[in-house]
C-alpha cells in the first residue's frame, strides 16, 4: 500500500528556502510560536506574489480575523480577482482556531474540489494530524510547523535548524557572517525564543567591523545573559499584573548589581507601546473605524513574536491605566533624575510603577 504523502515542513526549514515548498490550495501555519507563524505567513505571501509578479508587489492577498470571519466571506474572497494584481488569490485567516472549529466540515468539502488559482492560508495554534482536514491538507497542500520543542531529540534537531537559520538570515538580511562559535554562544546566553534571537542577530550585525563578521567575542561583549532575561521576565510580570513576582525579580536584579537607572528605559520601551496602542485604539473608535487590540499593538511597534502575549497584557492593564502610562513614565524619569537619584529612592520609583499595574489596583 502506498504511503500517504505528508507535505509537512518545520518553520525554520521553510523560512530558509520557501520556494522549495509549494503551498497548494490550502496552507496551515500551525504552532504556538507567534513569531514563527508571523514570519512563515509573510514569507509565504512574498513567495507566492513573486511567482505571479516577479517585478512588482502583487495586490492579490487579503487578511481576515478568524475569531469573527464567516465562511461565506472567505469563499467570496477566494473567488475575487484583483484588477491590477495577479490571477492567483491569497486569503489569510489569522487566529483561525475558532474559524476551523466552526467550519471544519465546509473546509473539508472545499478541499475535495479546491480552486486551482487560489490559496487559503490558515494560521492556527493547534492542528491535530489525525483529523480529516489535516490529512487532506497533507495530501494536496502544505503544513508549516511553528512549534518549539521543550526537550529530547526534537529539541536537539530544532536547535540545529535554528542555528542554521540564524546564520542564513545574518547573511541574507543583514549581509553579515555569523560564525559557528558565535551562534553557539548566542544560544547559551539566551533562551530558545526565536524572535529574541533574531533581534539579537540584527543588533550584532550593526556592531560588526567593515568585514561584517559576527564573532564569539562580539556576542560575549554585547549579548545579555541572566540579567537580561530576568529584566524581560520582570517586565512581563508587571504588565500581567503579577506585582509580587515582578517586585521579587526586581529585588534579585538590584541585588545582582543592576542599576535602577538602567532598568527604567527597558521598562519604558514596552510600556510606551501599550500607551501608543491604547491611543490608537481610542482614536480609531472616535473616527468610527474601530480596530482590534492586536492591530493597535502592531501600529505601536510591538514585535510580532510578542503580539499574542501583549494583547492579554494590555487587556489586564485596561484603557484607563494605559492612557496614563505616558504620564507615569515621564514622572518616573524625572524623579530618577532629581532627588530620587540615589539607588534606594530610585528603587521606590520602579516599585511604584510596578504596583500601579498590579491586578489588585485595576479597579482603583
């Protein structure tokens, strides 16, 4: 009996050579890593557009929110044709888990006789391989796995692919040579978070000499270690309202020698984005063109791999507090530069900012 073809590829392999993996009528971008899903989606759209219009950006793709999208409008979008774009239509359904749950039968029927000149992209967190829809996609489409393994042989293989991909993007996107010892040290210094590692490679490429070589010495000098990781953990805890945990992490960072004056700019870089997102969301409401929180966060410059977590954090902070973040951050900055410039007084400024975002004070 012939083996059923399985067109499934890890995200990092797809991102390294997207043209080697044709999408077919349906592509499932599946996994819990938001950064890999975002990068895979954009790489897929760019590849399909370049196949249709090598010398121009095709105007033939459309995105929908899977939490509210209806199957009828998705099918209509697949049938539409752009006046100036290519013949092939690309329809992307983001956050598509509820969409797939509602319309699984209709999607299975569609794959029995799909449109030859259209590609449906489903961006989901879960995609069980034993379902009829997943099996049909494996036969005629493409599944891109955006999952980061936690242990065992799969993690070892993922780490190898990650190192190869980081070397690839250093060369292709930043015109830099990331040496093997440097990428090994990079993964020792930082957690296996693809988005964070990608940003570090971009930063290191700007710090290279004229020859554009990223050496282990450069990584050792400029890439943060335990303190960097704990700082971002503290910021996430504060944004999620877990004040006790954030204060405990702040205490450990200060005990390890970190300066409050160095921590505030890192906290402000995240909290300003929340303030900008709240402002964009409110302005869109006033102009009677409401947008989602995710779209507002994208406008604020929130990194793609942080969008899912940031959406929940902004909901926890709430609109009233988010609108005050600019004022709170300005006051904290002025206090650190004034009479609170001693370490103990500066510490209280940071503690006050954390407590203001705590869950217990949400109704105050």
